[in-house]
C-alpha cells in the first residue's frame, strides 16, 4: 500500500515501485529499466516537483546513483515543467 507523500514508479499501467519519496521511487524504476541494459537515461522533471520537492536534490540523487551503480550509463535531466507526472523517465 502507499501513503500520502510516497513516490510511485509506474511503467505502462503497472505500479512497480512504492517508495518513501519521489527520488527513491525513481531510483528503483531506473534500476528495473536498466536491468535489460541501456546507456542513456533521460529524466524530465515536471511541475509537480515545484513547491513539494527540491528538483535539484532529486536530480543530484539520480545522477549519483546512476554514476555509482551503473558505470558507463549517462543520465541527463531536464526541467520541463510538464503537468501530471512528477518525473518522466526514458532509457535507451
């Protein structure tokens, strides 16, 4: 079950990760997505982070995790301010 303030990692229509916060959910989802391989992770930071979470801290946490756990994989983050999902994550 999830609680208010939890982060959810969703792929397609499936909730794959329930974590204490957005950054932890994103880290878990990135790990799952990279399990099949990948060399580039792109993260779009949405408007829903504004005022709730420090977008810079989330970005830094994701970059540190990918650097430490997935050597040779590049992570790019962009603050798009899109509405809806807090983060959109793609792996190539």
